[in-house]
């Protein structure tokens, strides 16, 4: 039998304070089961946290317990938004504007 993928037990945690650390998140979620990963994305330019995280638990039961207990709970002055993470959608290739090619502006030709 195949093991469930990690993203089955992955949660999105939103509305985090910029002061909240990975350790704070792990301590809070570990009250509901074993935390196997905490990903706290940061802004590329400033290095500041982006206000959300992804938390992976060791089992679906732990994840469900954490969601039930922590969604709406206050942490560092903010009410958390906790739900099951959704699979990331495929993003299409670059978009293109329409219009004329560069350099073909509406000037007169002589």
C-alpha cells in the first residue's frame, strides 16, 4: 500500500504576525501531534516573513485536530486562519500583450 503524500497533511496558516517565528508555530501545532515541517516564506528583497506558513503534521488525525483547535485562535495578537493546504495550480507560460511589434509606432514613412 502506498504512503499518503506529505501534502495530504499540510496546512496553510494565514494572518501571522511578522514577529511570529518557526519555533512559535511548531510549539503551538505540536500540542496536537508531531510536526514534521514548518515552512515560513520570507520576502526575497526584505527578508521579512510574508505573514503565512505551511505546517505539515505526521498524520491526518493530527492535522484535523490542529485545524479544529487553532483556526481563529489568537497568536501574537492576530487571529490565525488555519485550513488544509490546497495543491498549487499549474501556472501557464508567459503572457504576451498584443499589438504591434516594437518599433512599428505610428510615425510617417518616407
